[in-house]
C-alpha cells in the first residue's frame, strides 16, 4: 500500500465481461492494489460481447457526465493478436486506455479530442505475466492504475499519430425527406432501440403516425416526446436522452415487440393511410 494520492481520483471501467465470472473483479483487484486511492466508477459490464459500435456509443454518451478520469475500456475481440493497446490523452484532461480497435476515438472526441496517443509497448507497465487472452487484467488495468497514480503516458511506449488509430465505427443511417433508414446501435435494459441518426434530423412532427419496418415485419407507431405520449403497449419513435433517434414501447420492450436485434437496420416512414 502507499500513501501517495492519485493524480486521477477516478477510474471509469467499461467491459463486455458481464458479472457472472470473476473477470471484472480480477481487473478491479489490480486497480485496487496499484492505485489504492482511486475510486472505480463502473459504466457498464453488460456491453454485448465484442460489440465495438455499442461500446463506443455507450461511452460517448456517458463520459461527458463523469469527473475527469482515466477511462479503462476493454471490449477486445482481437486480444492476443497484432492489434495494439493504446492510451490517449484528451483536451479535457481525461485519459482513455484500451485496444486500438475503434472503441476509443468517439468518446475521446466528446472529451475535446485526442491530444496525445501512445502505443502500450513498455512491459514494465504490465503485470509480470501476461495472458494472451486477458489483457484487461494483465495490460490495460495496470496501465490505467499507473496513469491514475501520476505516471507519464509518454513513457508507456512510442507516440502514435492520431491518423494511424483505428477509426470509430460508422453505423449506417440515411434520411430521404421524411423517410429514415438506420442501424440499431444499442438496445438498453428496457428494450429501447437506439438508432444511428441524431434526433435533430427527425423529419416528423409530434403526434405524426409512422410505420416501422424491421426484418420481421411492419409496425405502427407515433412520433412522440416521451413514453406516455402513447398508450401502454404502443410503439413510438422519439429522441432519447442522448439526443439520438430511438424506438420504444410504453411500459414494454421494443426489441421484443419488433423482434429486432442490435446492428439490424430498420426503416421509418410516415403512415400515409393513418394520417
């Protein structure tokens, strides 16, 4: 243990590990042993497995509300391969640690943009033994702890030009006048479908009847402001709390009702026959 105070009192933690196993606890144990004065703030450990687009969206929508922190991110389908581990510093002072697979650039942009990027290439920053399948515990967590305690990220490895980083995912969305076609980027705990279209681009007026077409069928809805704008069990399209267009069902799951999964593309058009 040490009496040294952390430079970053907070470490946020996001993974696709779930909580049924000991993976999250092992990583938190590394953080606690190496940065005992830093508090860990869990963003989510229920990101769907290997879902880089969903993780990027969740982080991008969450980090603006957190204190200045080291953000530890482990959604890493390429673990143990030639993919790089990286750390990026942002204009706001926040730092993100994780794999170079596109999960970090969008949240970094929300924190003011990347000012410094470094490849994690210095083994002294890692645990003494590194598993080929658990870099979250053996590489990323000890690096995050070291940075939280004040280590200079420039000593973790060689600098990287920002242009060389794997870019953020670009989920599909298209608007043609009053018709929208967009990818489902996240499905939350309530079954709401968040789409890859900013709510500012919604072309309909409140109360307008709509038709949603999914791979499983066609459904009626209305464009509303909040869930209670439609009856219980009815479908609506709205702008969610992150400012994205979303599909919801009042007091029920849109994912279940519409039979829709993450990464599928849905279409929303005016319901001409119901106007």
